[in-house]
C-alpha cells in the first residue's frame, strides 16, 4: 500500500530545506554539498550504502553536528547554530537505529515521560520515581497515541517484555509525544523480520495520514522504501547521486550500481 492510497501527498510548503551541507572530519569530506527538501505531510527516504554519510547528514540536520558549509531552514526559519535541544523544541524528533527503552517501565510510562519531558513540568527525576502525577491533558495525549499506534492492549506491560518490532513502535510513540512537525527515523526496520517490517510500514503510513507528520526516513530495506516513500534521495561517498520520485530513483542504473551486492527490488 502506498502513501498515495491514504490521500497523503507532498503538495504543501517545505518543512525542511537543507542546502549544500558539507562536513569534514580530519580534512576528509564526509558530506559534500548535500541538499534535501521535505514537504508538509510528505514521507521522503534517504538511502545509500554503508558509509555513504546518511547518519552524518542526519546529525547535521538535527544539530548534533555542525556542518562546515551549507544552510538548514525549518518551517521557513534558518536554524544553523541552534542546539539539538532547540531544534527539538521547534518540532524535530528522531528515533535511533539502536533501540533504547527504560527497564522497569511500562509502555504507557514511556510515552508519559516523553510527554512530561516536552512540557518541562516538574523534575524528570521526580517523574521517573513516581512522585509527580500526569495531568489530564498528558493522559489524554498518551491514550490517543497508544490508540494510533495499536498499543492500547499492551499499554501496561513492561516495555522490555515486548518483541523488537513492538519495542520500535514504542520508541516511535515516544517520539510522537513530542508532537513533531518533522520526524527523523533512523532505520526503523533494523533487526525486524518481514512481518514486523510490514507492520512498521503500516504504522508509519497511519501516522502520516492521521497526524500529517512529515517524515524523513533513513532505511536500508529498499522494498520498504519503495512502498512508503514518495521521493527518495541517494547518497554515496557523501554526495547525492540521485533524487526524485522513488520508483524512478530505485530503477536507475546509477543507483543499482551503488547497491551492487544489495538487490534493489
């Protein structure tokens, strides 16, 4: 099922515009003049072989790293020089390739702590030891996100007892509690089997359709990218080698050559 089948298109004004992002490490270019644009409500993929510069590019966009050249605009505002925390408060959120959940906490508590962290009400330490109670608004937002992601039935189960696939959905829910305008997903299918990957794809399309959240997806699973992304950018050796409608990009000889040894389906 494609994003278009949910009535989601990238026709809105750009949420993210990054231009000529360049990053060097010890005199070696990790990124060279990489540009990307993500429209309102659009799901865009960023792919490339291992070592292509995808994570470095993500980190430059999010403010974890400072680029050596280039500009990043978010919702029409130039954000170069802003910290990652400041960018998060503007509406950027991310998930990580390595799953990180808190031991001893339920699914609901993971989402509730994320909601509290965003609102900065009280001390996060107090929240973690149960000395601060959620507000009615926080409970309402948590319940809505649990329902959106299909997690209501397991909301009170310990997060560490879940399968990897379910754990990744919990991490997605935690990011959504920050109410992002743009969600950065770092290989959400990593470690998942085919069924779990398909389930994750359905969840992402639901989030995009229901909340109109823009998504920038870094992913190695090319069939998943083909199924979900409206447009795709391809990095190789820190440079953009292709961009455009996903089907056209994935079927190009140049991209196939970059993926020798990895079938492009």
